[in-house]
């Protein structure tokens, strides 16, 4: 026989329920137990944009939420903040969407392509001289 939870003093409900936040779902449940992106590692400043509209064939509500947020380009960090999920979880979900062809990814330029520090300092000195 299973004991009634009300028999335990100080216990106010199941462990998966948070009275302020509602049901608590562990991040590994959202990703199906996966902790690493399968094919791509998304940098925090990589930008993603949905190339399809919200679709019924999307895998989960979290995937749909990400597609809704990325109708305009957003960084991975901003997507994680907007959908209120850990960045690691968002990276795994973004990889799913990328492999399904539902988002496009834009990586930041390599630092080798950026101007060197001497050039930037020369520009600053030139602006101050104006």
C-alpha cells in the first residue's frame, strides 16, 4: 500500500512541483537525456534565425518556443534568456532545429579577420584629435 503524502509533516507535495514556478522539469528531460549538441557547437554570440514558421512537425513545445523567439536573428545567449532555459539545453535544441532545416546559423567572424589592436588605437587617437 502506498502512503498518502499528507501523512508526512512538512512535506507539501511531490518533489517535481515547485509552488512558485509550477512543475519542475529537469533539463535532461527537455533534451531527451542529451547533454551535447550532435553536429554543431553553438557559440554564445552565434546568431540564429528561423527559416520556417511555426510548424506542427516541430519536435517539442521547447522547439516551438525557440522558433517563435528566432523569427528575427538572435544570439544563442539571448535565445536562452528569452525561453528561460539553460544555455546547454538551448544549444542541444538549436542543433535539432538546425539539422531539421528550421533555423539558419550565423557565426561571428574569426578574430584574425578583425583589425589588430594597433589599428584600433590609431583610430581612437585620431578621433580624440578631432
